C-alpha cells in the first residue's frame, strides 16, 4: 500500500482520511492504464525537448560557444533557471524592444507549460476505498480522478508547438537571429534545425 495523506499531514499506511463526510483510505498506486502511463512518459520526454530548446536559446545569445559546452554548462539547471538565464542573456544582447518582448513571451509560455507538466507528473497517485485510481492535489487536501490521456496529449502537443516556435525564432531568418544581426552581435543566422 504505502503512506497515506490527510490534509497536510503524513500518516501511516493503515490510517484513514475523512473526505467530504465519508471515510477514505488512500495508498500509493501506480496506474494500470498503459495508455495513461505512455502519455505521462511522452510529456516527460517532450519536456526534456523543451529544456534542450531553452539550452540552445542560451547558445543563441552566447558567442563562440558550442552546443556541447552549453549542455555541459547547464547540465544540472532546472527549467526555471534555464528560463531565467535566457531572459538575462536576451536582455543583455537585445536590449529593450520587440525582440526582447517576444523572447519574454516565449519564456512565459514555457513556464506555464512546465507548471502544467509538473502538476501532472508530480501527482501522488493512489486508490480510493472502491479501488478507483485517484490523484492528490498539491496541498494533499483533495483527491481527484487521474488526468485523462487526452489532457496529456494536449499538453504534449502544446509543448511541441512552443518548441517549433522557438526553433523558428532561432532559425536562419527567425526574429532572434535577425535581431542579433541587426545589432551586430550575432554570427550569421544558423540554419533551422541545427543547434
């Protein structure tokens, strides 16, 4: 079974939780739904792609750095710290203006997608008294049905859409490459699809 939660306190695996005027016992459980597990895996992989894309944005704003050097330099950085680093580098290289605002908008969308991903990946899964799979909210006060496969596929598609937009922005004639050329600090625009 595992550890149970009640409100914001941790209790042992044989305790009960009172929820909505009915007794509820919840323990750890890995969902049996293979499609759900595959969709959770897909958004984990897609989020790795998003983080890698942010790392390559760092390269866009850093002269004379190879993709491997960026990967080594950012190996243990979180999504939040990657976004923060891109934001600082973009402000430094681009200055105030439309290109910076567009980069900031991409980073904000990235943050919202990471929040959505975290809310789904870092759930506490269990089963209720009737054997139904449930998931705890972040505050552990509410148990809800597990996310749907459709919701996970939507998140994955939203991540891929943003990744494509960032790749296009970094691409040969994307707004980041053009802005760097306009201010004279960038190399020739890199081809789309190449880090």
